[in-house]
C-alpha cells in the first residue's frame, strides 16, 4: 500500500469510526466485482479500499499507521524498535547540529540491521513469510442475515506448488543449494557513511539458496491456482458490509510460513417486504377502512413465517405497532415495527354511487374538522 489510506477511503485523518465505515461501505458497493464484472480497474480499487478499511477500522492498527505511516502495515513491523530507531536518528541529528560531527567518533562502526525493524520483509525473506490476505464477497438474503446461516463459498485461489514446495525452482538431488555469495545467510553488508546496513543478497534475493532451474509445473511462480469450496458461518444479525476473516485460507506462505487469511465481505440482499434499521425490521401493512376503524386480527408475514397481529380499533393510517423479538437475532434481538396504511377501495363507475352514499354516512361521523390543526398553524 503506497497510497495514503485516508485518501483511499476519501475521509480525513480525523474521521470518526462511523465515518470510516460509511465511506468504506459506499465504495465497496460501487466497486465490488459483482457490480463491475470483468473491470480490472474496479477490482483493483476494491482491493485497495478493503485493505485500507482493514487498517483504519482497527483502533490499534490505525494508531500505529498514524504514527509510522505505511511502514506500520508491513508484516513483522515492531513499533518499539521503530521508536528506538527514530530516537537514535533524532539524537544523532542533534549531535550533528551542535557540532559533534553527527555519526563521527563513537558512532564509527554502527552496524544496523533493518530486518530488526521490519522482520523478514526487509531481511529479504530468509525465514518463513506469511502469505498475503485475499478478499472476496458473499451475498446472503435478509432471512439468513437475521437468523445466521452456514454458506458454501466457491472461489479460485493460489496454493503452494507441490512439485517445488512453493519455491518456484528445483534443485537436483544430492547437490547443495547454498548461495555462494552470501554463504547461505541471505544478506550482505552494505556501507553507507559510518553506518553498515545488512541488506538482502542480490544473488539469491535473500533466500540464502542458490537459484535452480524454474519449476515446470508452476512456471517458476511457486504457486498454482485451484478451485476450492469453503464453509462460511454467517453469524445472526450480521450487518451489510461486515467482513468475516477465515484464518489460513488466503495465499500460501513462503518457506514454511503460515498462509494468509481470506476476508469475506457480506452483502445482504434487498428484501421486497422488509426494511432494516440496525437489528429492527419495518413493514408497511395495508388495512381496510373497516379494519382500521373497528379493529381486526390480521395475518402478518415475518422472516420466520406468518403471525397473527391485533389491529386496535380506531387506528389511524401511519400508526406503528411493535412486535417484540421478530427483528434480527444476535447479541440483542431486534423487533418488527408494522406501520398501518389505510387503503380505500378502487371502484368501478357502476359502484361509485353506492360508495358515495357510504362515504357520506361515514363523513357525518367526523365530529371535527380533520385539518383544524393545520389551519391554526397556517
């Protein structure tokens, strides 16, 4: 990640967690591969946005990113050693400003291994390296999101090549694979003024092994693609845009390192009847004039099947009735809010006269002007 993460999500560095999440969800819906099939540019931006949100949505990761920038996102980053290195640079700069020669004198011969700061990333990968994380999306309907479900996810992902063990090269049996330039250490000393840095060996690229011929099965990549099917447990009450982490299901590690993770973004499909607000559901229920006036018992749909709802007499259009526990499940179950919508009959010309007589009798029952409050405030 070389682009500023706040810029990637289009938020300021002072954005609240809610603002960060809102910006991510907006971009994720716009850039998701399912919405932009075959668009590599949108796919790349979707990965950038997902990676930025993974850092900025985690309070500890965001704190380190604000302090150290992009370096904090690297695998193996050690904040304590990074702070010590910054303090050392600050002290050396102060000495130079005061006329003590900066790195001269006692500083002569400093041997600084950048791998101490960034682990195997800057050592060149001599030891095991963790595989990269992968991202994908999983669409579920509202009922599945409400109650929780087990889904099967199919995807194509990289896996370590069996023929070369993920190295990308093959070494003939009985021959040594040690690099002759670095003696198998994977690193060489590089002098820069009074400092000596240990950098990855240019011959073996930090592996410590002499490069052999490229593996023919994976064409030297060390990986091959395979189709897999994974079981994903979707917890009850999950939010649209939430991310599930499947440990060890990402890209394979290098030189015996652990595999990365698979990040699954949940997309909750729109429901034709229910509108979701947090853990609650909202439903508009058409009722007749008689049902609203006199009361009634009506079958009402829920995500678990129909229930019988009592409509109180003299209910006005727009009245909300609350049904406890019929929203989404989860740590705290939500409720179902039913909004009554009084519907007048649609009549043919033949029955209009009959309906007019009934409406006039009904009109006579109003004891006051129904728009009196509006006239008083006008």
